[in-house]
C-alpha cells in the first residue's frame, strides 16, 4: 500500500510529497485508482509561502541552485516530451520519474533565491505534468490512472506556488481531460471551468483556446450542447488570434492543427458529423501534424467519423493509414483506437478490404 503522503491531495509540503510520489513510482508501489474526489480537492488553495520559506530554511549543506539547474530541467522536459509525443507515454516514463527523484529532488531541497525558486518550481511542474501525462498514456489500469492523477495534482500545486497561472491551468486541464476519459462528467465540467478561470487573464491566445476547448469537450460529454457550443466558439476566436510561432509557452504546442482535432471531436460528440469530418481533415491536410502519435489518433478518429456517416470505403482507407502510422507507438489511446476499429470491422464479414485491415490490426497487437 502506498505511503500516506502519496495519497494526500493537499500535502503540507509539496516538494516532500511529490518526491515521495516519485520514489513510490520508481519502486513500483501500488497506487490507488483515480477518483473524482481527489481531482476536485486539488482545487484547494496552494501554500503561497512555500518558496519564500524554503529560501530561509535550506540546510547548511544544501546544493546551491541557479539558472543553470533550471535550464537543465527545462531541456530535459523538452527532450522527454518530444520522445513521448512521437512514440507514446509508454516510452521512457521511468526516465522522467528517476530524473525527478535523483536529480531535481536535491535542487528542490537546495539553496536558491526566491526568483530562482519560482523558476525551479515552474520547471519542475512541467516535468511532473509530463510524468502524469506519460502515466495516463501508458495504460488504462487503475494504478496508471491513479498515478497520473496524483502527478497532475502535484504539477498544479507546484505551478500555483510558483505563481505561474498558465502552468497551473494546464495541469488542471490534464485532470479535466482524464476526468472526461474516466466518465466523471460533472467533475470534468468543474475542472474545465477551473482551467478557464485560471487562464482568464493570460495574453497567450493559444493557452486561452486550449482551456476553452477543454471546457467545451467536458460540456459536450455532459450533454450540455449550449455550453459546449459557446466555449467552442470562444476557443475558435482565440486560436484565430494565435501567432504562427508558439514561442516558449507551456501551452504553445496547442497549434491550430491540434485545435482542429479537438474541435472535431467535440462536434462529433454533439452529433455534427459533417463539421467534425471537416475539422479532422483540416487538422491532417491543411495544418499538418508533426507528431506521429497525434497523427495516428486523428486518423483513427477520422475513420470512426466517416464510418458513422456511412462512408465505409473512406473509413477503411483512413484506418489503413492509421495502422501504418501507429506501428511501434506505445500509447493506450492508440491501443484503444485499434481495439475499437477491430470491433467495428466485425460489422463487415466477408468484405475483403475489412478482412485485410483486420489482419493488419492483428499483426499490430500481436
């Protein structure tokens, strides 16, 4: 059974708690399943004095931390994030966790100025968020999802204590998207609203679009068409103002192509299949998607939408592209998309193209 500190969503000391979480992960301890209650308690106020207090209480032998250490964390997050975006969260997750516990841990407990501490907490929030995303993408087992939820919660607290509203909102978005996937409809809407609230005053239109689309997605799952449509429109207006270059923003990866994909799936939930197909086509063919995992998921989604429209030939063609693109990716979303496709292909017994695609899928999962 995990340590008590690991289960506490509002730890007295965020640094101590997140390092316990990481060590338990490295030691392959069992984790409690994700719960709606844990996600919502995350919204409690953070320890606003945490960093200032650490500047006064660092032990005499603590390592001195400066801009170089902060930059190192940022660069490691980028390297690990690029790999995961290409190959799935199941690749190299434990590298991220070991880096947190073995390298970043001593820096979090080191000597630094308040300004450096805020930068270090913000960079660590990114690393912890990445660990959560990788755990969520690794598998559907309750312990994977419970682990992911706890990382997201700690990423939110680290960002809030650093005074970084964009990182804080993005961590809440991770919790909201997970709640959508787990079927916690009311909680997903509440977390989506918190995303929008935290990002309300940001000047980054990509971030605003990111959070508004999250709320639209949650509302669509909850059957609230009016709210979903309203916030999807807010998201579209924001992404339309976004600059061509993403810059260094944590939410900057939310490109027009990724917006088109998410919007397409919101429209699919709302039953507007023609608009959904148009947006998914826009994501693939107009904006393009530079990450193999992302492109594979969009292809899978587009195949599903085309099948619902009665375009069997178009669905089979798109799914063939999906299976080719997905080979070698370790992602539960990709795995689930393959299984969903295989079940739907059972509707077409004796169809040569469907049988050939089913055979390719069997090879993919063997």
